[in-house]
């Protein structure tokens, strides 16, 4: 039963709760009951036994399981019935694969990449070996992005691979989709509510989450133990990883990063304020010679304040380093309200600087254009038109088209103001932008921001 569970903190729900997910299952049972009742092989309706899930023949139980293509519904039934759990174990790989394909859609390949890359770079690997592993991995990942779901699932060699994908989705990704959507919309207008995300909005948010996690797995310091440096120059990281995506998809990743970074920034500032206050309230002679500030716990040191006061660049790098630990830590921080526990987390992970902001800043993009010119750069230079053609997986959102005036642009990251990114502007469908609260609130806000920041947005000399 533990195979579909996420952790000890998210144990299997009670059976009564699980039954709430079984709408499709109940429909199937009713259909099976009708077949049994109308079967000519039955001598009399009076002797037909009551049909329950567990009493179905093995082949019907198997067919019923394969009819459930939603991960949550599959999990609910497997956890609710020991009989179906045993049946599930017999066909776990195809059952779990089908459920993941339905649940994740086109993001399945990104989820596969995240799971595969977890153990790619060992902490003790030398830079040359790590570079080779990352380049080889990215080549295969880019190739798989155009592959069919069946081929992606075939690449999952073991059940454990699929279980790992399911666990990360259930324990982290599915929660952060709604959490991040709510935070982005709040920055547009505190009165706005998420409501129901459209399929495309959910896809954009999900792929940004998985792709940012993939970046962390490949180029970050590691979720726990610090890894050896990868040795890549900033323009090379941009070319090897980010430039394999469309420019508006890179912007999705950067918007998500800004959200994560801002949370850590606020958290560190809150800790620093408490440390600063405690230091000034400490009676003379009670502090040790290292300047430790005893707030709630001695693990929060005065070094947090010293780093902020003495080097803004260092603190910026350390914030990036915390963000590059990945989304599990971020989700844990979001769920932590206790100041002492939060301070311990920050102190444990505030060790290694990160570089994602430096990778996506305009100067790095300019160097990348010189070292690794792309067709997208030439499309921008030609001033090619890029009209909005609907909310599709391969096309840009209306907000991206609006910001760039309907022209192709291969600029993102630091080339665009953070006030746009904090609103998650590239995630929203046209319908939400145009019809929010019946007055076009989001679209008017977006257009106002574009007008006010038009001088901040660089334009191609030919565009």
C-alpha cells in the first residue's frame, strides 16, 4: 500500500474519504451490474448475488482498473480495497503509466526528466564528468520532448521510476500549482481568486515547476549535500538548458523562480529583523565573542545579519542558492509557520551561492548570442510577426504577445521588469485576462504595466 503514498506525513486517507474519488468506479460497477442482471446464463434474478468491487471476477477487476486513467482516482481505489491493491500490483507499471499520462499530459516528459536527473550528478563527481553527464542528458531530454507518451513510458525501465514520478507529483507539484497560481493572482489584485484553472493554465504552471526543478537537479547545489561545481560558464548554461525552450517558456520558468526567490527573501529579512532586534535587546556581556544572537535557537547566527549588511551581492547569491535546492524545500518552507523551525531550515541551506539570475540577465543573453547564435535571434532581428493564435501548448500566451507588440522576441528574464513576473503574466489564458471579474481587470493592469515600463523593455533595432 505504501507504493502510492508520499510520506509518513501524508498517510493513506480513511476509506470513507477515498470513496469520494470513486465516481468513475461507481459508474463502471453499475454498468457491470447491468450486464450481470441481464445475462441469459443466470437462472433467475432471485439468485443473483449483490455485486461489490471485491466480488468482481479478476478479469473485470483488471478492466475496471485500466478504465481509471486519473492518478487520484486510481490511488483512491487501490487504498480503499486490499483486493484491488493486489490486482493493481499485478499490472502496476502499465496502470501507473496510463494514470500519469492522463494526469500530466504533455508535461509527462518533464516529469520523467526530473525523476531521471535526481541521481545524475553525484556530489563527488569532478567538473568534467558532471559536464559530460549534463550534456548527454540534455540531448536525450530534448529528443524525448518530441516523442510519444508510449515511448516516454517505455524509457521508464522499472516500477520504481514511475512511482518516483507519482510521488513527486502528489507530494509537491500538484500542491504548488494552485499555491503559485494564487500568489501570482494576488499580486495582480488581492481580491482575485484562482477558481478553476483551465487545462492550458495548469499545463503552463506544471511545466514551469518541473523545468525549474530540472534546472535545480542539473545545475543547483543539490537538495541536501553540496555538490562539486559543474564548471559551466553562464552563457553555456543558458544555451545548454534554457535555450532548448521557447522564449515565453523560459519566461514561465523565470516567473516561477521570482516567486520562489521573493518568498526566501521575505523569510530571510524576517529572520534578520528578529536577529537585529534581539542583538540590541541583549544585555551587555551576555553575547559570546562570535556575535551569536540567541533568538529562539542558537542555530540562527548573527552571520545572517552580517552577510546582509556587508555584501548585498553575497546575499543575492545565497538566496539563489537556496532557491536552487529545489521545490521540495520551497513547499516545506511554505508549510512552515514556526519561526524557530523556519530559521533552522534557512541556516542549514544558506551555504552555497546560486547563479540562475546571473544566467538570465541581459548581459549573459548578449554573450550567448555571440557564442551560440540561434534561429530565434534571427527571427527577432527580422521583426517577424507573432500574433496571438489562441491558448495552445505550442504558442505564446496573450500577455507575452501584448508585451512584445505582436513581434517575435527572444528576450526574457532580466530583459523584462519583475513587476510583470510577480503577476505570472505568461501563465494566464486570454479568457481570464479579458474577462476577469467581468471588467477585464487583468488585461487592463497588464496594458498599464506595459505602458509604464515600455522604456524598460529592450527592442530589436529591426523590430
